[in-house]
C-alpha cells in the first residue's frame, strides 16, 4: 500500500501558561488513496487535534504529516491556506456554515477562495448542492435548514474545490440516528463512487467499523489499536 | 482570492450590518466635514488677504526711509538716530527713479489740514500723490469725477466736482508769538499757529476705502505732488520727520517706490540700500502674515483632525466588535482556504470603504457648511459696509487631500483590527459551542 495520508511520530503539545499539555504523543498512521478510515477514542483523546493537523488548521509540535506528495509540517502559513483550499475538505460536528449567507452563498464563498471564476460559481454551487440532494434549498440560510440539510451543505462546501481528502470531525454528532445514517451513507457513497479518501472522527465505534475500511483507536494521544472494518478494504 | 472578490466580500459585510456601518461612516463624515470646513476657512482667509495685497499692488511697492531702520529696535526702545543720515531729498528721489525696474518714486507728503467748503469744515489729512498713480488702485477706481490726469489740476463740472475748496493748513507764527511776548512778557497759552489757506478745485471724489492696501492712501484730501510740496505747513507731519530732524539733514520723511513687477522688489531694494537708505516692503510683512496663517491653519486643522481621530476610534471600535462577532466566520473562511492575507485585506477594505465614503460625504458636508456659513456671515457683514466676500476657499488640493487623508486615517484605524482578524486561530474559532 502506498500511503496517501501519512503521519510519523506526530506530537502536539499545547501550552497552558507554563504547563505543557501533551495532546498527541507520537501518532503514526497511514491511509491509502481512496480509503475510508475512522478515528475513535474517548473524549479528550486528541481526535479533533489530529484531524485539525491533517487539515492544516493547526501546526504540529513535532513529527511529520504528508498528504499526497507534500510535507504539510514544513509548510508556510500561506502554503497551509493553499493546502486547506485545494487538498482537503473539512466538515464539523457543528456544521460551521456562515449563518448570514444562504446555502448557495456558503458554497460560492469557498469557490471564491478556491479561485473559481465568478461567472462559474453559482452554477457549480447549485450542482454541488444537487449532488447532496439539496437542489430545493439553494436560497435557504442555515437557520432555515434542518441539521441534516445543514450538514449536507457543509459536505457540498467541503467538496467545492475538488479535494483529495475529506476530513470529517464527528459529522453526525448533532444529528438523530436516522439522519446520521443518511449523512454517513452520503460519505460512503462519495468514497466508493468518487474514490474520495475519507478520514472520519467518530465516537460510535460500531458504526465506524461498519462503514470504514479501517478504524484507529486513540487513547491519550496515541494510537493504541487498529481495527479492521468492512470487508472490501 | 482576487481583489474584486475581496472588495465585494467587504462590501457585503458592511451591508449586512447596515446601521452600524452607517453610524461609523457618519463619524468619518463629521470628522472630514469639520476638517474641510475649518481648513477651507483658513485657506479662504489667506486667499482673501493675499488677493487684497495683490489687487492693491502691495507686492510691488516699498517705502524708502532716510536710514536703515529696524522697526523692532524702535519698538524695543533701543533705537538711536544715526549720526550721519543721508538726506532723502529730490536728488535722492531722482537717483531712485533711475534704478532699472523702478516704475514710480515719489516723496510721501502728508499733513493735517482743515477742509472748508460750502460753509462747512472738516479736519482731515492731506496727501500728495502724483498723477501717475491714477493708473493704480485705489485711484484707478474713482466713482465720482476722475483722478487728475496731470500735475496741473484740471477742472470738470458736476454738482460737487469743480467746486472750490479751501484747504487750511497751519504753520508756526513765530513773529506774532514774539510780538506778543514782547508786549506782555508771558509765554503764549497755546501754540502760535497761523492758518494758511490754499484754494483748490475738486476733480473727483473717491469711494469708501477698505482693506489692507488702502491704509497707505487714507489721506482725506489727495493733491498732486507739486501742489502738496508747495503748500505751507509745519516742518513735521509724522514720526519719521521727527526721527529725521537731526542736524544737517533735509529731505522727505519717506519715499514711495513702485517696481514694475513682484520679482523686481529684491534688486530694487538692494540698489536702494546700497545708496544708504532704509527700505520697508510689504512683502516682508507678507512673510510674517503667511507665518500667522500657517499657525491659524494648523490650529483649524488640528480641531478637524481631533474630530477625525474620534471617528478613527469609532472605526476601530466597530471593527473590533465585528471581529469578535465574526470569529467563527473568520475561522470558516480560513478552513475553506482563506489565507491570512485574504482575511487582512477583507477587513482593510472595509475600513477603506468607510474612509472613502465617509470622506466623500464629509467633503459634501464640509462644502454645504461653508456655503451656508458664507451666506450667513455675509448677511451680517453687509449692514456694516463690508463688501460681499467669499470667506471660504476649497482648492483642489484640499478636496483630494481630504479624501486621501480620510482613507489613510481609516486604513490606519483598520490596521490593528485587520491584523487581529488575520491572526484568529481557526481551531479556537471553529470549536463547537
Ligand atoms: N488550545 C488548547 N489548549 C490547551 N489544551 C487544549 C487545547 N486544545 C485542546 N486541548 C486539549 O487537548 C485534548 C484533546 O482535545 P481534542 O479536541 O483533540 O479531543 P477530542 O478527542 O476531539 O475530544 P472530543 O471527543 O470531546 O471531541 C483535550 O484534553 C483538550 O482539553
Ligand atoms: Mg473532538
């Protein structure tokens, strides 16, 4: 297996005043292109921190991260912005849509940052919303959307600039079980139909094992276990 | 993100918080309005004075004195009349006239007289001015009759024009004083003055004098030089004559010199000083006046600038508030690929937009204020005989400068909020609540 996403001895230590708080303490893992992996673990084990490092929202204290053929850990802040806009797409438990903008405008904003020509943005945004089943909610603001719909908008936005990797931090954490199932189903479909690499953080180990090729279990900032998932991995 | 996208985004942000944006911009409008009207007033004053000077040809005239005199020294009391003073007599006037670029030079003769006419009399001063001055202000604008065209007084006819007036001047009557003394051996109780009467004809009546330039020619009766010089009078008429009364000198108190152009002042003054005379030129005073205006402009500008600083604090306040409110949004923009530079520009452009719109409306406000103030001021000044005058002046540099200043100050105000926005930690910003 040639890894597409790779971490080596990844460490992240936060500084609370003079007290160092080690959150990640040497995480090494590899994810192949087109693979669907999940990260599970207790609250506070460092799952979100790991995902934020992969997504270039935060910088590691030590260790390496490679995505595709770029070394994320050696990137300048400007390069990290390019990494966030073109290589990865992120979705969050709390959706993180801009409340004052409509579904369509939330996506055109991402397209603008991605350097899409203005004339193309609306068309592409509505295509993206159709692809997640929201062609009838283009002009709704996040406040006028259900949780499931909002997360679909967030997924469409994450896909806007055609990323290689989708990073999902507890995408179903705020949803009821039926909606959660739909959202995970959408992610699985994106993975299997488009070959999108997915790294998902979840607190539901059973579902994670059901939908992922592999599952990493994190405890106190270390991968303590690697579980096998669905058969086709 | 492309510049138009950044621009559009900041406009959208401003539009979203309309009320707050409008209020913040209003602060800038008032600041720039105050600044512009204040400076416009200062510039207007300067412009009015300078043009007054120019219109009255004060930039081309100077006064020649018998000796190099430092006015400041006289004021300070340290002035001692020089031992040998070169006489400012007719041959000196001729010599000055011979200097190239001197257009006109004549002795300044002025003394108090009483005018009697049609059974009335009035005390005033008489001033001798050559016919050649008829070409220049204020003599070029004689509303009734005309200025005398030659040294020989012509006679024209009108109700007043052409009438005879008696000009009464005084001389010391030493003979009668001596006779009186011989008779009674007491000193006379009042100066032994004798009336000397000269009859002249009126050729013209001038209008009311106003402005700085007129002061030099404020004499109540203007007569040709020859006439004035020939009139009997006391040996002195002003301070210069007294200063000049040291032994061995005889001549005029001062000589008025006109040069062809403004640039001729310096060479002519040097030539005159070379001859051993002193020179007072209005152009020197202009430098002082300019200095005064500079201070006034600075003070007026400072008041306006304070208003603008308050507006700038308003911008900072508004933007910091909006950054606090929009922390999550900034995090989202970073998560979808916005760089620190993008974020900084978005907020920078918000500040610039506030500055530009505020500057433009501030200019309009400032202009409106100056127009209204001008009408009001003229309304109150007119009954006092002040001619209609534009008190404010708004040159192009003031308009452009106000806009640049407004945008500049706003950018400065936006600097801290913008870099604060750029430094927002997306991980903190996106953490679920
Ligand atoms: N900026 C920070 N300063 C100090 N400590 C931090 C900071 N960010 C995170 N931590 C700590 O790091 C640890 C891991 O946080 P992280 O959010 O990665 O956990 P998590 O596994 O995602 O938990 P959850 O399942 O609750 O989301 C936590 O103990 C948290 O308190
Ligand atoms: Mg988490």
